[in-house]
C-alpha cells in the first residue's frame, strides 16, 4: 500500500507535463530553427550560433544569481508555491511574446527567448524542491522519473501537433508555415499555464521553517551564508554537487544546442524535428524504466551508465553527417536523458535537509544552470574560432568524463527511507 497521497504526487508530476512543452517546442524545437532560418538568416551560421548560445547563457546566469537566494527566501517564508507561480508567469509571458515575431526581428526573438528561459529554469528551483514534501524518500526515484516521463509524453504530443500545423498550415487556416510556428509558440504558452493549475491549486504550503522578522532580504543573505557553510562541511553533498556540475553541464548543453549543431553540419530542419519527436516518445517509457532501474541497481550506477552512453554519443556526433544517423542518435538520447535527470534529482533530494529543501535545490539548479552559462558559449566560441562546428561537440566529452569520475569515487547510500 502506498504511504503517500497519489493525487498530490500526480499533480506534482503534471507540472513536468506543463513546462516540458516549452523545453520541447521552443527550447530545442522550433525556436532554434525559426531563429536560424528566418530571424537571423543574415547573421551567418557561426555568428547566429554565438548569439543563441549567449541568450542561453544569460538566462542561466540570472538563475545562478537568483536561484540560491530565492530558495532561502521561499523556505523562510514558506512560499514555494508563490515563487513557482511568479516564475511560471514569467515563462508563459516570454513564450507568448514569441507569437509577435516577424522576419529579421532576431533581437526581439532572443529577448523573449531569454525571458522565457528565466521563467522555465527559475520555476524548476521550487518545483524540484517540492518533491521532498510530496512523497517519502523511498519513492524519490519513482516519482521523479514519473515526472520526467510525463514531461516527455506531454511535450511530445504538443510538439507533434505543432509539427502537423507547420507541415499543413492550410488545414488550420494559416497562410503559411511561419504563421503556424508563431501560433505554436502561443499554444505552448497556454499549455504551460493551463497544466500548471493542478499543482498550483492542490499544493499546500508547509509552515515557514525559520520565520523571520525585519528585513527578509538581509535575513536571507545571512541564511545563505549558513547554507554555503553546511554544503562545504558536508562532503557527501559537496562532492555530489561537484560531480553534478560537470556532467549536467555537458548534458544540458547537448539538449540546448543539438538542433543548432545539426543545422550547422548540414542536417535538414525537417529531419531534426523528426529526430526530436523520436527522443520524446522513446523518452517516455525509457524514463519510467530508468526510475525502476535506479531502485534496483542504485541511482549512482544508473547515472554512470547514462554518462557512458553520452560519451559514446559525443564521439558519434562528431562524425555524423546523415539524417538516419541523427535519428539513431536521437533514439539513444531518449533512452538515457530523462533517466539521468530524474535519478540526479532523486539522489539530491535524499541528501538535503527537508526543512531547507528549496534553498538546497536553489544551489542544485544554480549549478545545473552554469551549464547554460558555459556550455553553449563554449560550443559557439569553438565553432566561431575554428570555423568548424564539429570540433565544438568534442569539448563536451571532458565535462562528462570529469563528472562521471567524481561520481564514481563517491559512496552514496542506495536508498534513504
């Protein structure tokens, strides 16, 4: 018999269904193609890649600065849901703004994309931290992977519908494919807003763990210093965060820059879109399976297995030059991508103090988003300097290898109950 509220757990998982539409349709799907082929067509291949990487990095930098302090404030005030709502609205607004794009408006497009990215990543600080209060630790792998699995399914279904609109715009009353893509951005914003309602309406805030009087910002900075000290003095948390920083840097960069990289090496945009759909629908059952695998062999072993697969994929991507190869690569990514994310979240949730879950997840997401600060710019810069985008993908191997080595040396508990 389950010893947690299944409805609350499902409502929590459905937020992944909600915001993954942005990740799929906008972040790695239509926007990079729309930006590259319509908005920034006059900038040139490597220059447009540099600016896209810069926009990704700036949104990540905002979360690096804001994430930890907002996490502390949410824990001190007991307002996880309020902060989640604020960042959801920011993300929805930025995504909806993409509806107003016109040809050559690349600066406006990148601005909306940046704002939406801040909302997307900022909301994850509070969403991830809610897992600690939703279910007991013994179910972290299962529920975390369930959330990612629903994200793959929901994002994939909306993406498939948006692709249908772009391929057959006349069926939906659109003059052409560009109008269909613009409406896809608006539909994504509405999807994100609508499917956030279950969590926002059912989640009950816990009482503030450390209520404060006076200046909440000053108190939060003081507590932030204490949290930094706690992380420094806890070797298990510190070393896991170090490993996570390196390997998620590589993985998130692959996620964000895969479409741009495919275009740069000559893969047709329609083939890239098809490959992304393959990743989504393979990822749905594979992520559920990975959650069960983590329960059986341990989350650490599951993460290391996924990292080994990613190392092989990076070498493969360097030599890739056909659409069929990209399809296979996309399917293999779908097998492990959600799993490594879900198991990482589950491991960290089992290591942090429940009463400080949001501030600790603020650091977790901050470290994850430095991938957006460093990884895409690294790829874009190497491509611009060498004039060959293929060299940029090899840099990711170093990040994955270091992260995997640190994790390998770490003795994690298999399960915290």
